[in-house]
């Protein structure tokens, strides 16, 4: 906050903090029988959610696996969720939500998306659509909405 205030006083351009809402209905909990101590579970959630790079996530992943053993599916989902959140924030998206037959990605006014790549995705991906209100709807064929969302975002990234 102090850094932001100093930058404002110098007249530097300040990027707004982007908060993305992600609701995919996937288990991303760290089981109590995997990390028993509540404070360590909370610390792990915080470390994963605040990681800034893939390298940092991989380091946390290796550390957790070394310390607690084989990582359960729900914790793997948490790492994927962290990757998706970081990608969505970098692209300035508003939300990524689960729908009845897939996912809905809401693009904000400042979304960093290539219009050409978006059109190409709509032409090549069956059962996808884009509404005038900025919502990209995509059917999830794999059963894994996080993977589908990440693949689509990688394709349309501007």
C-alpha cells in the first residue's frame, strides 16, 4: 500500500489490482489427514494462492510432497486452481464459472485477449459461444474444467 502511494505521488501509472472470481465446483481442500495442523494448512493455502510464478508453485509442490508424502488429488486441484487464477489475473478477467455443460469466462473491459485468437477458438471449438456482454461459454469435454479453462485462456491470450 505504501509503495502504491509513493508511486501515485511520483505520478507513475498504477495498475489496478485485479481480483478474479473462480467458481468451478472442484474440491481444492487440503485434507486434515494429509496436513494435520490447521496453521500449516492455512500457511500452505496462502503460499499457493500468493505464488507469483510456475517455478514458485513447483517449489512449493516439491516441498509439500517431500514433507507430507504423495499429494492427494484435491491438493493437486489446488495447485491447478492457483495456476488458473494467476493466468486469469494476468489477462484481467472478471470470472471463471462452472455452468451446466461447461464453463463461462467473463472478460472485463481491459481483458488482455486477442480478438483474432478468440474468433479462431469459436470457429474451431464445438459448442462454444461469445455473448455481447463479454461472456465466453465453452463446453467441457474432458470432465476437468480447470484444464479446459487453462487451455482456452492460453489459446486466446493477447
